[in-house]
C-alpha cells in the first residue's frame, strides 16, 4: 500500500454507506482518483464540506498497488468557487465540465496540463465570464490536450480557401469539407463560417485568456456539438448533454 498527497479538484461524489461516500477528483500530478471518504456523510464530519463539486482540496490518501479505489486519510479545502452556486448558467457549465472530465479520464489518467485547464475554466466562471463561451472554449481546448484537434483549413478534400459559407467537419478524418464535397450521412457536423473561425480561436487559447473571449450562443452550440462528436468518435466516450442557458 502506498501513500499519496496532491492538490485536486473534486469532480463529484456518490454515497458509499450511511456515513461514507466515494469522492472522485482530478489531482494535479496523480490524475483522476477515486477514494472512499469514511465518515464524510456523518453530520459531525468536517470532511464532507470539502467534497462539494468543483472544490479545490489538498488530499492525502492510501492506495493498494492492484486497486483503483483508495482510502482518504486527510483532506483540507484550498478554495471554493462561490459564484458557481449563485449563478445558474455558471453552475450548469461547471457541472458539464466536471462530468466531462470524469468521463474522459480513467483511473490515474490526466496530468498537470489537464488540471490547469480545468482550474482556468472554473476561475473564469467564478469571475463572471460568459458561461456558454467558457464551456465551448473548455471542450475545444480539451481536444488539443487530448491530441484530437481537428484541422480547420478549408477544404481538406478540394483545397478550397476559406469563405463565408457553411462547412462540414468530417468527424472521422478530423478535417473540414466545403459544401460541394459530399460526406456520408452521420459523418459530418455542419459549422457556420463564424463557428469555424471561433473554433480555431478556442483551440489555441491559453488558460489565462478564457475570460476575455465571448462567442454568440449559436456559435457556442456548434463548437460544443462538434467537440462532443469528435470525442465520441475517437475516444468512444459519450459526454453529458449541454444544458440550455437561462434567458
């Protein structure tokens, strides 16, 4: 049995017994971790408070060499993103981001770059950045960090230059096609010209720039839909449905 300690973000929790729960978090160096937090559901427990989704914690846990479920030894809350629970759009975007990270990574997967990208997105939401834009930028940025960025130069098939018309993203090839280059049904996601430009911008954004970018809701939806399709096809992972923003 080995002892580990790392900074982490709580992705979610689930009941384990009447008094305990299983916490899933993304650790800066250790990747995705699942631990049993014994007594965390007890009314007198101080541990459960630190396991609210999106909480930043410093955790210490033990893990058997052959297991994927550890046991929490100690946990300190490092920080809480308070705005996420006061703004419905921010809360929905954060929930989608956390669930996506949970589904994308298996036990021990994920690294410091993924951790920093997650923190940057949560900080942007907490600072009041447009929730739909943050969600779209986050999932687009994850494509690059997962090594499945699409090629967004028109048109990969006939070499047509960028224009003002819609294009189709070939999910299997990860390349754009113009409207004259037909694709098999179900293999493409349609993108407006503005969405192509925004998608390319989102793919290249640095963590510190997330707060400064705002996309039109229609463009947000097209980016998220395309990114989800790429992850589903190339990784075999179905991401949670996107929640509509409040009016």
